[in-house]
C-alpha cells in the first residue's frame, strides 16, 4: 500500500445540512438554484409514510411547481430511469429533488444523466463517463445507509442482463443534501438493519481501501464508532431520535469516506448478488462482510485491528500495538451485531447452481469496487466466499 | 525490446480506472456547468454579432434607398416644374399672339387653345402644390378648374354650385390630363352658350356609384346648367367642332362614357362622364 500521507488524494463532498428540521430548508434551496419546475423522484413507501407529501407541501407553500415520479422499485431498473427521464422532459422540469433511500436517489441520478446527455442510461456505465453534468440535484435521504446523497455513485439494474451497473462520476454528486434524521424513524426493523449494515460496510471498506487517505480515515473511523453505538439502539427504540441521528451521522461519514476512497470486495460481490438474484443490498453486505474481512486481513492487518477495537466498543486511541486474533474478534463482533439487528448468517434464497456461482464471481471480478480492495482476489477466492453465505444446489 | 504482456496492459488499465474512481483521472473534475455555459455564451455572442452586422447592413441599405427616393422625388418635382413652366410659357406666347390677330373667329380659336394649354398646366400646378408626384386629388382639380374657367368667362351673375362627394379620389397624371381637358370643354361650353343673358346656375358634381348588375364601382362627373338647352338636331356633328371632337377622343382614351342631355325639369344642358 502506498503511503496514505504522501499519496495524491482528492476529497469531494456536496454541500449538506444535517439535523432535525433540515428538510424544511428544501424550498429555500430550490429557489437558490433558480429552478422553475421540479421533478420529485420518490417511491410508494415514502409517499405512504408521508415524507414525499410533506416535502411537496413545502414546495406548494412556496409556490414552486413540481411533478412527482414515484415509479421506482428497490434496486432501480434502467427502464424506470428512462421512464423518469421521459417524464422529466415532458413535464419541462429543470431540477431534480430525490426523496427516499438509495433507490430513488440512484434513479434520480440516472434520470439527471439521461436528461442532460440523451441516450440510454446504460451508456454511462463506468467511471467519468458522463460528459454533460446533470441538472441540479437536491437529495433528502430517508434511510441511513446508501449515502447516495453524498456519493459519486449511482447503481442501476440492467433489467435484461440482470446486472447492476455503476455510474461513477463527480458529475453525479448531488448539489445539496438535506439530511434530516427524523425522516429515518419510519423505517421498519428490516430496512433499518439492512441499511445500517450497508453503512457499516461502507466505513470498513473505505478504511481498508488501498485509496484511503487521512481525510477518509477520519470519516470512516468516526462512522464505525457512531454505527456500532447507535445502530442496535435505533433497532430497539425506532423513535429514539438521538439514536436515529447517530445512525444517520454514521451513514453520512461513511458515505464521505467511501465516495472518495471507494470500496472493496464486499461491494463488488454484493452488486453481483443483488443484480442476479434481486436481493437487498444491505443484507448482502451484512452477510458477506466478515468473510471478506477474513480474506483481506493479511493485506492490511493493522487497519483491521483498529476496526476490531472499534467494533468491540473500545476507543481506537487506547489500542496499542498489534491486536492478535483481530479477524476472529471482528467476526465475533459482527456476529453479535447481526444478532442484535435480527439478521441471520446465510442468505435465505433458492439454491444456487455451480454455473450461477461462476457467473456471480465473473461479475464481481469486473466490478470497479474491486480495484480498491486491499488484496487481489481470484475467481476461486470469490466463489469460496459466496459459498459461505449461499445455499448450494 | 520492450513488450507489454496482456497482464501488464490490464494492470495499467486497472490503475487508470482506479485513479479515475478516486478522482485523479484526467478531467474528473467536479460537476461544472461553466464550460457549457461558456459555450452557450460564445454561441449567443457570435449570433448577436452576426445579427448586429445584418442590422447595420439593412440600415445602410435603407438610408441609401431613402437618399435615392429623395433624389428621385426632387428630380420629378423639377420635371413637373419645368412642364408647368413650359405650359405657362406657351400660354404667354399665345397671349402675345392674340394681340396681333384681328379676326374675331381666329382670336376665339386662339384663346380656346390657350385655355386647353392652361388646363394641362393646371394639372401640373396642382401636383406641385400638393407635393405629390404621381397623382392629383380629383375633387380639388375639378373645383379649381371650373372656378378658373368661371373667372375667365367674366359672367359674375352666374352662380356656381359644387357637390363633390368623392373625397380622396386620386387620379394619376396620365388620366388626370384628359379628364381635366374634358371637364374644361364641357364647362366652357356651358359658359359660352348656357347663359345668354349672363345669369343662371352651373352645378358641378362628382359622385361615386356602383353598377347594379356587377357591383363595379364607377365615378360620375356632371356639369349641369339651366340655360336654354340644346336641340339635338342643332348640334354640330362631332367632326366639325374641335371641342366635341376632343371630348369624344379623350373619353375613349379614358375608357369613359359621356352624354349630353336635358336634365330632369326639361331646362338646360347636362353633361355626364362616367369612368371607372
Ligand atoms: Fe453500499
């Protein structure tokens, strides 16, 4: 690994407002961007929970014209993005507001990219492949995990090949995010657990990334602290706004870390899994995490030692010297965490064939997240890790 | 010799890709609308320059045309002036000649010719007076003409009445001259023969009407005196009187119809000229 202190690094973050009541600033910011008509991208769940109507009510009160697009499913599909872009053009919108979790936010990014550039959303797969920047994007995240509200990532499902593609570009970093922890109180336990584990995975992968830097480290480590402290608490008492804010802050910090240091093998494998079997992203991460850490450990042991001490609730600053058996300690801590969140150890899915396993491994190998994993992985390594969490045919 | 193995090139591809992901690729700057904005501004600016150029060319062309028109108008005015002056000169020459003629008959023919010359000169005079270059107001022309002939006739007890209900009827010079000559002949006829005792009334009217069948608009000039009238058999044949011959010729030139008849009431002579 290069010396993270002297290596060339860059840190990109959007403007964001964090705290209870952040949402109420939305009309103000839309005016700042001079938009004449908004596309509000959301999903049915958020509409039912009342958050989307609440945001729209604020726009109405401010006399801001908008049109709602809520045809977004979990793991947003290319077709939905194209429908949204079509709707955007027909409605004559000139700014996008995303209200929701990763799905509406990623879909909103896809819509913005297509609205600005034309063509098909899958054409923009890859890194720095968005020539014309998308229209202004304001994000109001309502889950604490994906951090699409601060990241340069948009993950879209290619519905023909059942493949998750990544659009990675500074051009899809939102212009402003209003992070209001209160909006996350309406998440149910499953969603809270899955998105929380996604955030923790972001923090750990960003910290272990071969592109980590002092600034991303700062964010990643603090994120782990917040998440390990507040995630179980938020599950126990969903309307504890402090606990929710702690998880939201953890998610935000993890997002700032991974958007700049990128991720690793867990996400490469989770993308493949989520695409092929349409499984929740957070759950895939939660189950893969300890196995990938066991595999990666030898590459950056001192980093994982630090993670271990944080997961065990000991402040990183007090840890001195190498922490022996850290890999096992992490596995144990993660096991406990999963239990406290009501998560199991293996995926409950239909049995997976050997051919499917090979396909999964092939996709994970070509995922851009693998480029920053601290240890090079082979197809066989990846198949071995999948086998640990998937039921075999 | 250096060779790059497939693994090697794959490795450097991956390295480039990784650099881009962490924001260090070429051009992986933050989202910026500025280049697009600049391009739009440059585009608009160049369009504006082209437009301003076009406007300038058009303005130059316009002032050139204005100058040309002004020049043309000046020339026309000058020509009208000269024509009018020439008519005046001819009129004066005829006046001078009149003095040396002893035959009353010849003198009368001489002054009729002078009147016709003056009539034509009057059309040009009116053009200049109205500051128009191609056409004259017919009401004004007829009124002025009949008034002038009235004073020349020296019959102050004759009463003149005008009924000109065709304002804004303009006739170009080519048509105004024959029309003026026709009116001049008809009016002179009335002044010469219509008022033997030096009193009576001449009504002059100009009207617009529409033909019943086709709805075509026409105009009508009427000169009606209340004199002794005429005997249709007693009129000289058109070939023998120059005045009647002129009316006949000029009317056909104008594609106009004319008639002499007795007005309702059975007294006097009415001359009517219809033209489109
Ligand atoms: Fe993730």
